[in-house]
């Protein structure tokens, strides 16, 4: 990755393109190379076009989700040095608040039946307020202790959502509820895709001009309409990734962003210069939690049922892995890391399992002993079946190996080694001065 990036940077610098263009080309190159790899694998093993396109859509969807969460976490950990390992909890607050605000009043559990946009904004505000409540006592502790506080808060949130006491309750005469272990049903956020594809957002109605073009093209290629609909929603998520990236980049170049980096490097030195570090950390923690809440809304909101089991601590671990792979402190690295994690560590093994099961009739033996014994007679299928059946567990081993290699070879991640300028204007590109001290016209 380093050699490729250096060659790309040299080439782009010759063309005089800005840094954001280099980052865009880098992200595009990684995405296209990954797509090409999965397409070639699918063609070689005779996978249908519908399955290949469906897998690429799933990879892109999860890549966008993890990129959104990794960018929000980068604001905490990469910019400010706040070790927040309660990301899943703040995502749950955003998703559940959106669900309770938009669920039907006569549903089970009931909601307020408000418009979807109100639910999205309300979910972000709720996640931000929970972040504010968590930040006040947590600012008294540092480093690992702050991580313990956020992890504990995340589990408190998840357990509260599972509680029967909150399954259905009343506030000011309005009935609400989390649904307990059954979760909550709410309008899906992917209904936005229906507005682009169908007249009146009714899937039983006529398609729009865009919808007609996409559905006709998909029919010619043998692609199901559901994949097209999911693909349109994935493009909406990519638009949010771009918005997150622009927002965090503007923050990085602002005076507020320079205070964040000063806190990360040496909070005592920043405080000695007259900066109110506690207030700054509260602000950035609330902003990051709001973005995490939005990421949870866009992810779980695309499903009709929002379940508390979707916000297990392992979700926070996945997001940290994506950020570590890309490089802490780098917005571009957060996007690249999210895509790499989704493609090769999360969705990629599932694609491999689908191909193997489609080509070979393998059955998983009950124990690993029963899988190895047939090898003595030259039969590898039981071992292959056991490996495919245990692929979710083996994936954790592979993730651990990737992290070990990264810590040894690239401890800063793929793009974490890059130095960021402190201002929006690169001062190294000032025009040369003349003998009289004036700049050239």
C-alpha cells in the first residue's frame, strides 16, 4: 500500500492535483481492485451474475456502515485521543430513539408515529445527550479508565433495552417502548430509495424514470430488483460517508481541530496555553456520539426490526479493527479501513462459503476429530465442511492474525503514517520571494 500510494502521490503531484484528489483516487483504486478480485473469483467458479452483484452490494453496504462508524470514532480516538469503546451503545441510542419516535402508535411496542426525518434528527440528539451525560463524570478519568467507563455505559444501554421494565411505558400520556428482547418495529430508512425508484414511494406502483432504467438493465443482466433497491440505498450511505469525510476534514483544519490534536498530544500543555480542554472534550464527545447515532440509524434503520442483539460489544471491536487497519487519525484511512474490513474480514468469508457450498456438497462433521480422521484415507471433504461450517469462528482467528501483522509491520495502519497539515492552506506552497522581499506576481 505504501509503494502504491507513493507512486500515486508522485504522479498526482506532477499533475498539480490537491490532496483530496489523491485520496479520492486512492479510495477509488482500492475499491475497483477489490471489485475486480471478487468478480474474477465469481467468474472462475461459475457464480451467477446475480450472486456476484449481490455480494458486491453487500460488501459496499457494510463498507459504508463501518466507514461511517470509523470516521465518528476517529473524531474521538484519532483526533482527540479519547479511548471510547462504547460505540455500539451510542449507535443503539440513535437507532432506538428513531424507532420509538417513528413507530406506529398502535404498534407493539407503540411509538409516536412521527415522520422519519424527525426520528433521525431525534436519534442524533438523543445519542449526543447521552454522550454529554457520559462525558461529565468520565472526564475525571484518563486513558484506560475512560475506556472502561464507556464500555460499561454501552452494556448498561444494551441491558436497559432488553429490560422488561422498558418494554412498554408511558411519558406524559404517550405510550412508548423498546420491545425488550423482541426489539422494535419502525419504518425503514431505506424507504428513501423507494422515492427514487417508484412513483409515490409505493413498490406496487409504477417505477420512476430512474427506476425504469435500472430495473430494465437489471433484468437484462439477470439481477433481481431487490438488489437494485438495496444498491440505491447503499449509494445514499456513500453520500453520508462523503458528508462525514468533509465535516471531519473541515474540523481538522479549524482552530477547534487544532485544539483537539493538542489535547491528543499533550493535554497539560494545551491547558497551560489557556485552552478549556474539558469543555472542548465534552463538545467533541457529543458530536462524535451524534455521528455514531446516525451511523446506527442508517445501519439498523434499514431493517424493519431493530434488535438489541445487533449492538453487542463485538460491533465496537469491528469498528476499532476497521480504524486500526486504515490508520488512526486519518479520515481517508478510516474509509479504506472500513472497506478493507468489510470486503476481506467480514463479508469476504461469507462469499467464500457460498461458493464452496454451491460447488461441493459438503457437510460439517460434529467434531474436529471427525473432520481429521478421513484425511488418513485421502478424503478432505469432511475437513473442508468443518472449516466452512466454522468459518465465523475462524474469522476471529484471521482478524487476530491481521492485527498482529499490522502491529509488527504497520503499527500506524495503512494510512496512519501520513502527516496532516494544521491549516486548510498548505504553507509549504508559498510563492518564492524576490530579492526585495516581495513575492512574485
